[in-house]
């Protein structure tokens, strides 16, 4: 038996499922969909798993885009867009699929 913590994470796997249907998303966009399907999560945990997933090659940082606007913290926001990486293995979770089927029909 291997020592230490297992590498896999159910939260990260669920994020892979959500990103599989989105194709590409920035962290907050991924969070908005994730929290509708699996409500017990924080934005901070999503960003942690995105960072960890990039290290494990489950996610890939596609681009970083600076958007101008009138935000509470200043005049611009830096959005990091993620796609699935080579080690991501989506399993098509029925809850996630149902959410995106409902979203396509204009439900959410």
C-alpha cells in the first residue's frame, strides 16, 4: 500500500466533469456552475483545485486575459481561462449532465 495522501480528489473530478461540458472557463465561471450542482464548496477551494489540477496536468491554463471594467477592487480584472489537460478523465457524471441539459434548454 502506498504511503501519504491519495492524488485523486472528488472535488477536482467534479470540476473536470463541469469543464468537460463548458469546454473552456475562467475560475469564477466554473465555480458558478459547480455550486449549482454541488452546493457545499467555496470559491477558494475551486481556485486551489485549479492550481493543483494544473500541476497534475488535469487542467491546462489556456490564456490569461485582462479585462477592463468598473470593479470594486479597481479598473481591471485578470481572468485565467482553463481547459482540460491531458491527464483529465471525464466520466460524464449524471448530475453534471442533467445540469447542462437543463441549462441548454434555458432552465438555469
